[in-house]
């Protein structure tokens, strides 16, 4: 992708799914960054062939090959949190603090979001019988995370106060995935307002309103029980 600060980026993901790449896309759209995205699309069932990715996975010059990955000149990164932190700093969407403890706090929150996110993902990719049997308990676990997120947000607009950061996009995506599983999932007023606040950002109007937006893509890959 071509970026306003004269860098060339590529964002690559597996298939037309939101997956772990979506908070990165949200950040880039919010920051007004033009980017090139290359899709490795899984084959149809019953085989769900993944060779389009595995045939090239170890031939791309990535230090730790995985999806999603980011290429910025000579730099390559994998892992969602690493990419979010890099792009957050590059676009100025990083906590405005010189206090190492404050910065580390947001790193901690991002890793808690990852645990929350993955709990839902594992349910979605489980066999149908396990999905039905475990859905209620996973949602209950998710609501336990929500209690912590609500306490961390408090009366703030965003998790860094009045400043939006990459953490907010990761949080939005993780919560929205659980809302797809249970429409009544959000029980805390401050988190309801947080989600509305993200949706109302002028920079993301097209992202949320366009029929072509990746926000309308499936959450998970073709072999998942819940897409």
C-alpha cells in the first residue's frame, strides 16, 4: 500500500475474512492510509485447500512466517499486536506518554484483548456439536472479560482517555465478534457508548457504510462452524 508518509506497505491476509487483520484495517482506514492487500483465499469444502498460502509461506522472506503480515520497505512483521503497535506509533495513534508504566499498560490490555478474541475464535472453529454445547459458557467467559474492560475504560472516551489508539480498534473488533454470537452481549453502558463512539468516527464512515467494506466480510474462514 502507498502511505501518506511516503512508505510502501503491503497487508496480507488469508481469504476474505475479517479475522485477526480487521483491527489493523480499521487503524489504516482511520489514519487515511492507502494500502495494498493481497488475499490468500482458502479453497471450498470439503477439502478447504490452503496451498495458496502454504506453498509460499516460507518463501516470502518473513522472519516468523504467519498471517497476517506487514511489509514496510525492508521491514516485515507478523503477529497482530506487533503490527498494531508499529502502525499505531507510525501514525501517531499511540499513547502520548513518556511513562514506561503507562505504555506497558496498553501492551497489557492488547494481550488481554487477544485472549478474549481467541476464546471466541476457538468456539467458532469447533465442531458443530461442541459449538452448541460450549457457546453459553464461552459467552459467560467473555462477559467476565467485559467486566474488566468496563472497569479499565471507566468514564473515559477511549482506553487512553480522550486519545484514540490502536488498542481501541482491537477492542472494538473483539467485542463486535462476540456481539455476532449474542446480540445482547454488551451489558455495560460505558462499553455500549464506546462501541457507538467508534462507529460514529467520521474517518470510519465509509468503512462502516460501504457494501464493499471488509467489515461486511465473514468473521472466520470457510471451514469454521460459525462464520
